[in-house]
C-alpha cells in the first residue's frame, strides 16, 4: 500500500497524539499515555510533563505529578543514555534490553572521569544501603552520601555514578524533591516488574514504537531504541500481524495494522498544536523531514547539540518556536515564527496556547516579534 506524505503525516499525528481509532483516544491518564508510546523523552522535566498534558486535555501539571507519585510512570535511562518516562512495571526489562550498548561504553567514560569500575560498584553498594527500606534522596543528598564514604563526586563524577547505578537497574528517578531530581531503588519503587523473554520484549517495544509513531522506518526504530539493526528487524518480525508495512515516498515503513481499516486522515487540516521541546513528535524519529523543513532545522535544534526548542505545529508541520517565562500568576509566551503568520493565524496560535496555560495554571500572555 502506498501512502502520500500528507496521509503519512496525518497518521503520525493521530498516533502520537493518541487519536488513533484503535482505542488510544480513550486514554485518561499518565499510565495509558506512556504505555501507548512505549517511552517519552524526559531529560527536561517541564517539557516531559507538558508532553503528557498535550495528550491529556483538562489535566494540570499537578495532576501529572500526582500520577507520577502514584507510580503510573517513572523516569530512568532506558536507551541512548537519555532520560525517558517509561511504564513503571516495564522499566527493568527496558533498561536491560536497550541500555546494554550504552552501558558497554561506560568504561571509556569512567576512564575520562578518573573513575574505576571498583569505585562505581562501591557507589552502588553505598546508594543501595542508603535507600533501602523505602528511602528517597535528592540528587545532592545522594552525592553527599557518596562523599561521606570517601567517593569523589566532583565535576561530572557524581552524576555519572547515579546514571551508572540506574543503568544497572539499581536506581530510578522519582518525582522531584523541590527543584531537584530524587532517586529511589527501582525494585522498591516498582516491586512487581513485568519480566518478558527477550523476543517478547523486542516485539513489545516494536509494537509500541510503531503504534505510537508510525508510519516510519525500521531505521528510525533502531535509532530511537539504540538497538542493533538485527534486533530491530527481529522486533518487527515478532510483532507480526499487529504491524503493517506501507510505502511512503518509496520508503518501506511500518504502522499499527488497525489503522489500515480507516481512511488515512489529512495532516490535521489547519489544526495548531503547541508542543514542548523534547516531545516525541520530533524526538521519535531520525528523519524528521515530514514535519520540519530543512531551512528550519537550525532554529529548532540550534547548534545541532541535541537541545530541541518548543514548537508550534500547524497541519503537522513546524511553523514556529516558543519559549515561556512563569510569573506568580501568569505565563509569558514568546513566539518566533518560522513561516509567515498573519493576523488570523496568530489568533489561532494564541488560542492553541490556552490549554497550555491551563496546564500550568497561569494566565497566558502571548508575545510576537
């Protein structure tokens, strides 16, 4: 089956925003959203919270944080050495399946930091003892515990040790204490983990990736997960008939097979969305050409350093970036257009920011250059 770029983009929007006809549109909470998408990039907490809010109309940041306290999802480093939200029961197998290649490269990073493997293992023992029995410590408190035991946490050493302990499945990130990350023992925070066999795990992550982002390519799947090409191919094979293969601009792509029972929608007509900088709408792909014009890439990823700006999306294409400043009762939003936006267009963009303002429980003030 051949899809036009517009049809493919429409399907991506439906899947990523949980509007697909397969039932995801009924998602009512954090657990459903993160399970549908498999994982959601979340190294920037505020962006990660709004990624949930954009898919859960009527929710506030406080609502999402409360769901995280209920352990509907947690943050850890499941793949690519990058923090993601994942379903709590799936955190362990995801780290074990997709984190192995990054973990294998940790020795070189320790060498750069002047840390030995023995020190890293000692740090795990210290942290495990400090957090046992339901303990929860902020990042600075974790580093203080390590320092008290004679472990050098200066520079990037301390954070590397926390990352390493999480990558090994000892720790995970709980909701913030104040403005700081907090850490808990993964086995205590998620005491009833799902433990699939390797093939089942590969098939599950393949299904969730393509269900939430398709149609897209096997190469995008491998890039997102950090899996080898062989494992990515195996995951698609295990997912079997749940995935369908279609062609977009001559490329072989995959998507949720149930979507083929519907008429592929256009790319949201002129719908305007405001998304955070690290949303899966862009981070879920290596090839973002359907959503972003080549001439706009530098504005969205300035310096090409992996820092993604928040975006305004119209009919599936990025048309502007935005920043926000919170005040006591308001949120000042500065919009930087990437394409011409006239008076009616700007009014539509301003209306699109109203759900975000409700999410952060502030009165919006949208500013234009």
